[in-house]
C-alpha cells in the first residue's frame, strides 16, 4: 500500500541548503512510490500567529480559525508519515514552523486530553517522522552546552504527543563554510533516509 507522506519546509530564503534537502527528500520519496504532499510554509505565506481563540490545550477547538489552517488539519489526518526540514535557529524551529505546530496540532486534531495533567492520546494516523535540520553549531557544543534542544522538542515534546512513535532526526553541520563535496554527501544521506522512511 502506497504511503502518503507530508513534507514541510521552513526556510525563508530561496536557494538555501534547506531547499536542496527538501527537494532531495521529496524526489526520493516519490521515486520510492510514495504519494507526497509538500508545503514550503514560507513561500505559501502560512500565518504562524496564534489567535486568542486558538490557545485551548484540552478542549477541542470546534471550528478552525481560517481556511488555511483547516486545510492543513484535514490533510494531516490523511498522512502516514511526516518530514520536517528546517534550520536550527536559537535552538528552535523557525517561527513559521513553530506557528504551524501550534495552530495545526491542536486538541481534537492531533491529540486528546481528558484533563490538563492527564496523559495525551495521539490522534494522527502518521506513526513515523523524519526531521532534517541544518546547524552552524558543532555537535559537541550543541550536546554538552545546550543539551540539543531540538531533539527534546521533536522527540519528547511534540511528536509523541500526537501518536508518532518513530522519530528519526538527522542534523547537517556546520553548513556555513561547508564544501560542495560535503553538501553532496549530505544530500545522498537524505536520499538514504527517505528510502528508509518509505520502506518502514
């Protein structure tokens, strides 16, 4: 059965290496027979600003606040796997992706809670995810000084809440000053990861 995969890019500059990662993973997933839906959140102009009526964490929000959010929520329910491509900015995803998470992964869509201190029940059909990050922070410093906050965000704070049980994250570093050969090798790694996701 063909997997349906959503691939989300969060980088505002056309021609960035994040765009190259996005293009490579999309092409490889399609080559592997997956049905792929893509979103370049910056190019699409996704509004990341959370409105006052969207701040519920337990009760389901009955009506999505705008058509764009409603479309993303409906599409999300049809996906078997997720891919996120973004840089590490201040130990966080870019604002457009953070806003997407806050506006789209809401109670009643991505998870449900009986009480605020209860255990979440994930609602997504997707059970696996691939996160591709770029960074200019050396790995040892990221781990020892900062505690790798993006690993905590994706693998502990966000995706398990929604029912995603398999989270794989790959970091390419350091991008600034990298050689063409290094970037080519990174793109080949992405193709390998895409094939792994498609076949899992």
